[in-house]
C-alpha cells in the first residue's frame, strides 16, 4: 500500500472534476479529501475544488 497526496491548485487537471472522472492508475483509490479544516470521504460524484488535497491509496 502506498499513499500519495496531490494538492489541487487553480488550473490543475483535476479541478472541477468528479472523483469518477479522474484517470487514476489501476488499483488506486481516492480515499480522502482535505478541504480547509474539513475532511471528506469522497464518493464518485464528489467534485474536486481548487485548494483541495487529495489522498490516493495505490496497491503495489
């Protein structure tokens, strides 16, 4: 298991997309979004916003 964090800045390819629309590697799953002081467990319809930090779990 390998966790990575991606900060979504303005213009980032993920900004404004839903979790379902992301092109994540095989065997990877977005498990958490940090949005300000809020922690979100995302579903497929969760929209990624500017300033979000996305935590992705990838099985190796």
